[in-house]
């Protein structure tokens, strides 16, 4: 039986070497103790290729800037990574969550750096409040460096690790990263209220990160018997569960259980993480098409930066710059199509920064996060465009009607030109 080394954060850096491919636990489980150790001794991480899913609005560290010649491989480009991405030091993988799960499972990692909870009575340490990729990395890595955090909730989910599964342990007591959601108001509240009309008693829901999704959840407290199968939870999900709205009693798979990959929130979400009826699962389950489609009446709730008259959604670039990634957008959009009674909602304000977010065609480069084939319900404060069964011209008309009124004539003229060119 392997006996892991017990190291200080500084001594743990001895496990790094140039050109290593190193997975780091990111999202709400990013370990600042590890980051601070590198900042104190950057030469230890020289030339390391850090793999991780660094989430915009959550992760603010540029690992390329931590050490000489360090690199990053990720499926998101966060604001913190933008300079290094422009400099060619970030390898951006244009993969959805399910796609990166497959890539990671097939990639030989030299080291996985994980932030785990303290051991349970059976000796297992859980992967904590972010289990999207950590369990996959633990299976493929040659070595595992575990930061055992006494502040990390012990949650039920993927099997976790025993001490003997690890090569080294670092004991820490690091506060969890709070990510409070801004209270939606004004236009966002109207968008949320409109989107919520499509969610019925007994539906199983999924949410992405963002103010729009929070605005939708705020309108669901009068529903009954909702279920959850999602890549994340937040404080609003915890509140729905506390009020008994979210009880999973009607789910066609995982009945009685909420399923998530991570918690992005504050104490309310962390407390809910230890609920007996919540299960944390890795992305090869939460984002798997078969698992999503197995849920009858599954409703995907996401947002986008812009949507064009074809129903194509861009959720990752702004002004031609990569500012995010595909995330689980298309996984859940496509999964909703496969669900009996399923629906996919893409909700967004009609304008931003003095410009229409309903556009004739996606701007160059035309990055399509959600293809027109899978477009379903697009929602703004001006109404609902139900695109699923509409022909080309009818869906363009429906999209124009949910654009801000001052942009509709220009969109109509642009559509006439596009249509003539077909």
C-alpha cells in the first residue's frame, strides 16, 4: 500500500518540472494556497503546461504569468487569460464540457493537483464542490498531489480518493471562494419572468452561470416538484430546494436526487452541497447526451451574447474576441432535444451597450455555440420566439419580433438581402 508524502505547500512544488502536463482543480475549487506557493517560488513551475477549466467570473489567475515559460490549456478564455491568449501562451480547446471530458480521459497527465475534503470515516476524501473534471484527471494522472482542505464540505458524489491513492498530501484550511449572484432587476427581471412561463410543474431544469439564469430561477417559487440535472448549482437553486419546490419527485432518472457538477455561490449553496438528496457527478455524466435525454421534460436554461435571424447562438465571443468558451451550452441544448417533452431556453436582453443582441448574422468570425438546427425558444424582454418547428422565413420573422423595436426595420432589410442571396 502506497504511503503518501506529507508536504508543506512550498515543498509540494518539488513535484513540478518543465514541460509537465499538470491538471489543476479550477472553478470554485481553485486552490489559492498552491497559487501563492508558486508566486513565492516561480522557478519551480517553469515551463509547466497547466490544464484546467478556468471559468469567467470565477477564476481570476493567469497561470502563464505565475512562472517563466508557463502555459495554459483550457476550454475557456477568461479575462485574466486574455493577454496570454493573445501572446500565444494559452492553448484554447474549442470544446463543449462533454468534449473536454473525452479529451481529458484520453490525455496522459503527469500530475493532477486536487483540492479535496478531509477523510470520511471510510477513509475516502471527496472531490468537494467541483467534481466536473477532477475525478477524470485522477484516473489519468501519473501522480496526484492532494491539498486536503478542512474547510471543504464533505459531499456525496464520485467515489473520491483514499490517502494511499495520492502521492503527496498538503493539509490546508482555506476559505471557499464566494461567488454571489447579483440581484436581477429591470430588463433582466422581465426576461426572467418571461422565460419562467415555459417551465412547468414536474420539469427537470438545468442552469448555466449568469444573471439571466438567476432571473429565471427567481420566478419559480410557485412551481411544484421540480427536478435538477445541471452542471452547477447556486444560491437560488439552494433556495428552491429549501422551499420544497425542488424535490426531484417527478424525475424519470435519478428520481429523488438533484444532480450537479459544482457549486458556484455562497454559504447557502455550500450548505445545500451536503444535503442527503444531492449528488455531485463528473462532466462525463452531467453533460452526457444520454443522461440528459433520459430526463423527461428536461429544460435547459442558458443565455447568449447574440442570436441571429437563423437562430444561431454565440455565447463565447464579443467583437470578434474570445471572451469565454462553449461550456455546457450545446450539451444541454442538444440534450433537451432528445428529452421527451424537453425544451431549450436561451434568454437574453434585446440590447447591450447601445447595440442589438438580435443580429442578422453572427459577427465575424462567426462563432456558433448553438447551431440553428438545435434552436428552440429564444427569449428577450419583448417576448418568445418559438423556433423549433418554423421554416427559414418564419423563424427570421419570429426573431425580429423579439428584437428591440428600434432595430426591427434594419433587421428586416438585412434579412431581405440575406434571403435574396440564398
